[in-house]
């Protein structure tokens, strides 16, 4: 029987390889740590992202702790190099250390990830029960991994995948109270996380510090074609009780002095009675606290609810509008969004003093150029305080990928590790209606027109995104020059690794090539009596 006692979580540094810094909460780590401890494991968390550690520093910390198992969590495929670097470093320290990958990246692209022999196992979807089961099997000399669900492993040299089935909490009527609140004591210096400012990312910038994210539920009842939620958290809506959520807020306020909360649920407002109770309790406790919520479906709101939200400290919401064309919403995205309702919500929010940021997705297979223009025109008419356009990106484990492949717009054997997903600004496909370059240019210049068409709009955008007017102008310039590839809040001095500098220099050449294409396209304007881009299209 193999002894497995010491488990080390390693969160990779997002800054490595010239990537944008993304300071994110790692719910898998903060939830799984107490579960592992409860099951008798000694747990260490190495937050390379929070501490901005180099490759060598990570290597030394792994040597120092000398774990039996290293668990690596990665936010998205955008940071695939980071995950593989940690696995490589771990095996350089000791080949006998077991490496287990989890999270969104590992769940949506497990086979590609496991082509790296430095990764021993992938735990698919949620890990609260699966990780403990895997460790129990690893302790046995004749452990049989085929009895698990939600795992990818090697049988001799061949990969064997057992799909995930079932979601945590479903056996308890969907209640998640037994695993929340998360354990924040794992952070050596939590104030670094709480005080980080994520500027120029719609809806993510905070107004007061310390700030902290909260997740009150799991699962999303919708089936948006661009989203991988069906395999990462599922359609079954599972939730925390209002009392449990408020216990976490109490902890954040009293122990860490938190002044702002960001609710990050996929669909926090799915159960209106529960969310009203949570908001009313926040109001009644009279915290010195403001809050905002991401990913809101506009039809879940009404005037009285927004009023209560405002009274409880809500100052901003992010509306997931996705498209301004009814056909695209119904037949392509599959989201029951009420276009007219979003207009009412933006109007109500302005009356009540709640800021609005609205997210859109453009560039779906089957979406015509005129339908894309419907979305940009709708975004203009909404008159929200801030608007963002993401490019429909065919991620693994999404319907969008399946449709793109079936239509012959995307290669079946595409290597997702070759694509730059930065900011969802890099179109991947060409259709009979538009090209990737058409989409790239439209996205940038319509974003600029809609958000900065007047001095008042410019000020509203700056406020929502916690930027000065000078920073806004710098960001606009960077976005136009790079066609959406921006590193706004990352100074060069933050990239302490020699490796990062080398990768950045290679990217500069890539961006020069992209700008050359843009220059060729912009000749259209010169041939059309000097009209602006949006006037021509």
C-alpha cells in the first residue's frame, strides 16, 4: 500500500509566458482544502499567481514541502502553458510525485492536456467527491480506476476516460451548505488578493478595497451554445442558503475588513425568493459594504428588486444580453433573453443610480453580417454605461465548436494550444457572410464608437471600469492599435521573468502582422470619401 499524506495545490502564475495578469479566486482550492484536511491529508497551497512567483521559486517551494501529490488548477485554456509548466517543474523535483489537473481547462480539454506525460490524472468537473475517491484508490496496490466516474487516466500507455456523472449537492436537494463558506486561511497574505484591481475588464473592476468574490450557487439552467457550463457545472441549479451566504459575508467583513463584494454566479437570480432574502439580509445588517453582480439575465429583474438591491449597497450590475437579434438569440445562442426587457432594466437602473455594464457575443456560424449589425445598433440604443463585445469562440465542450466543425468552418483536429484566446478578441472562423478580419475590425471600432461617442459616455465608461480619463484614452489607443489585444493594467516591471520578456517580444511581431492587415482594410475608408468605419459598414 502506497502512503499518500501530503497534498500540495499549485496555482500557476498567469503572468508567465507574457500573458495578462488575471487575479482570480480559486474556488476549487478553497473548497477542497478543508475536505482534504477532514479526510486526514496535510495540505499546502502554493499561490504562484497571488505571490507572482517565478518558475524557480515554484520549484523551490515544491522541494521544500516535498508533497506526495500536486494538484494543479487552471482558469482557462488561455493559460495552458502555465499548467504544463507546473507539471514539468513538479516532475523535475521528483518523478514520483503524482500530478492531478482539475478545473475548467482540464475538464474541457482533458485528452489534449494528458498528451503531456508530466500530468498523471485529470479530475473532470467538480472534485469534492472525485478527488477523495481517486486518492483512496491510489493508496491501494491494486487500485481500480475504472470504478470511478469523472476521471482521465492512463492504462498502460493508453488514455482512458470515464465521463463525469452527477453533480455535488443533488443528493441533498441541491443544497451546498455543507461545503461552504470556503477556507480563506489558506492564503499566506490574503490582503494581496483582496486589494488587487482588475481594470479595463467589464464588470470586474472594484470601487472599494479590500474586495472579495462570492459564489452563492452552482449550475446554469440555460444552454448557451458558446458556453461549456454543461460539462463544468451542469444545468442543475444548486444553491447555498441565505444564512450560509451571509455567514461568508460576515467573515469577510469582520475578519478581512472587506468593503466590496462581487457575486460571480452563472445565474444568481434563478430563484428570485432566495435572492430577495439574501439582499434583504445584507440591507438589514447595515454593513459598510457595496456590491455588484455579474452574469445577470435581464428578465429576472424588476423595478422593486433593483430598488432593494440599490438600498442594500448594489452599485453596478453586468447584464448578459449576448445579442440584439431575436433569431440569433433563439436559434443560434439558445438563450431566452427578452430584448425589450433589457432596455427597461437599463432605464430603471439609471433612474435608481445603479450602473450597468452589458456583455455581447458576436460572430456565430449562421449569423449574418446584418444580424451582427443589429447587435451593435442595439448596444448603442441601450445606452448602458459600459458595453463589451466578445467574439464567439468555439471552445472545447461547447455546441459552438460542434456546429463550427459540422459546417466545415473549423478543423476537427484543431490544436487549441495554438490559438490566442486573449480577451476573446481573436476571431477564429470565416463564413460566407463575413471574414475573421471583418469581425476583428468591426468589434474594435464599434466598441469605441458606442462607449466613447460623447464626453458623458466616456466619463460613464471610466467610472464603471475604475479608470481615469487618461487611462481610458490610453486603453482606447492600445485597443485600436492591437485590434483588441491589450495588456492595459500590466506594466513591464510586473513581468520579472526573462521567459516572459522573450515571449512578449515574439508577440509584438505577431501584432505588427495583424496591424498590417488592419491598415490594408482601412484603405476602404480612404476610398469612401473619408467616412468613418461605422458609416461605411
